[in-house]
């Protein structure tokens, strides 16, 4: 007998109770956010939520055409800008780290702390620091580095006024982030499923913009569509619905006390 998969853990986030007005999304490379969360982001922006992106590398090791090496950084930045605009995002920041060499250094963590304190979002969306052994391609070392850097930044540095004191001296006060949403992690960690059925076409349009990265468009679209359907089934949505999946962590809430 084949064992049934365990039911997903219950998310602490309740859309009916928890208001979201600003979101800051972190990714390793241009196109990462579109694969993982473009549907959710499109739904947020349609509802009036302000969403910003931070891409940590320039994506300089991506692509397949040797003739494009000299222009790959500008090409991928242009692709990301067009894809972001399709889902209602115009604010895109880059940390300009080297593709394939990203590490959770204090330089990177400080850059994350600075941006979170500037934007002061309700939700930070970031790649998961744990590997997904079911689909290793989700766990590029740069992806894991994003998750580790952002998690270290969120606690304790973002909310500690004595961490990176030069930021406070520059007027960037400490900030207690309410929510961390992680994507591209282990399936068993995912506890929140967003119905994006009405935004699948927009999500695919955004992914299609990244033509330098996806030469087999038909196979890519099949994988994305089937993944969204599978997420919806795991999340208990009705047959035929599509969902994006996240590991939602409550960082600061009613039960949080100072320093814990």
C-alpha cells in the first residue's frame, strides 16, 4: 500500500485577518521570482499592494548563446523589467553580486538589512535556505544563499538598532518585520497555498519574457502548469485550480516578546 502524503502544516497567515500593503521580494537571479511567485504578485498588485524586487546577482552566468556573453547582464535586466511590469512591479533593486558566487556574507546581509529598513514591508518574500531534494534545480547554491542571507538579516539584524550601526546613523531605524514567506524550498515545509488560477496566464507571460534562459518553451510551460495544479491539490483546493506554494513564517506578531 502506498502511503498518502502528509497534510500540509497550517499557515499562521490568514488573508482575512492579516493586511498586506507592502511586499519586498528577494531572488538570486532574474526570472526566479516569476517562476515561484508571479501569480501571487499579480494578485497582490491587482489589489493595490506595492511590491518591490531585489535581485541579488546580475545573472551573468545565465543563458545559452556564447554570442551574448558581453551583453547578458543588460539583456537579463531588461527581461526582468519587462516581466515585472506585466505583474504590476516597477521597483527593482540589484545587489550586483556575481552569478554563481553568492554567499551570505556581511556585505550581502547588510545590503538586505538596508533595503528592508528602507522599504519597511509587511511581507518579505525570499528563496528558501533549505534544499529541495525532490527537485534539486530549485536549490541552486545562489538560491540557498539568498535564503540564508535574508533569514539572518531579518533576525536579528533588521530589528536590532545596534546591528550595522552606520545604517541607523544614516537614518534607517530598526524595523520589526511581521512576515517572512519562503519559496522554492522542501515540499514538506510549505504551509501556505495561494490560489492563482486567475493569474496563470499573466505568470506564464512573465516567464516567457526571459527568452534568454528558456529555449524549450513548451516543456517549460508544461512543468509550470503541472506544478501549479499539483500545488493546488496539496493545498486542498478544488480540482482544476492552480496555486503557488510558500513556507510562511511569522516573525513578529502578538506572541512575540522583545528579543525572542
